[in-house]
C-alpha cells in the first residue's frame, strides 16, 4: 500500500530522521528508480522491487550491509550499477559490506572471500 518513496522513507521517518523523504528520493534515484518514486509494488517489475528493497536497506546508512545475491533478478547492466552503488555507499560511510554471491567476478572485488561447500567453510582468503 506504499509507493516506492514511502517504502524507503517510512522506516527512516519512524526512526526520527529529519531528511527521510529527500534521502529516500536520492537513494531511489541512485538505484535507477528516480522516475518510479510514486509507483506502488504492483506497478513495478520484480527487479524494480528488488532495487527499492536495496535503496531501503542502504538509505539509513547502516554500519553493516548484508546483500544476499543483490543482482540475482537484475539484468547485467542494472546489476553492475547496483554493485557500484553498494561499494560506493560502503566507501562513503565506512560500512561493512557482506555479499553472498555465486558470481566469482563480484567475489574478487571483495577484501575477504569465504567459500562454503555443503554448509561448511571450504576456504577463507582472510583480509586482502
């Protein structure tokens, strides 16, 4: 029942952040959804809904960001943009970014790679 901007802004507003609405608009713009601020979930594609969720997660500038297959439902170009956004926010805020991915190229961008096999740690590169 909430628009994309309402979905991103409301948790920040409830947390007492004064800039919730402009920050929500800015994060949606950064996620490539500036033209969809007033659209409801049923009016958005699955990939757009995923990008709204990512904007909502990073808008409050958390110290820790978990991204489980953040590009899973996105085309290659949009996925690359989202990855760049996540790494940019990590750099800007000093947040710890934990990414779960099957993409070796994405994993190679990370400071530490922990590989799992059958529910156990198969390898751990440690911090680069």
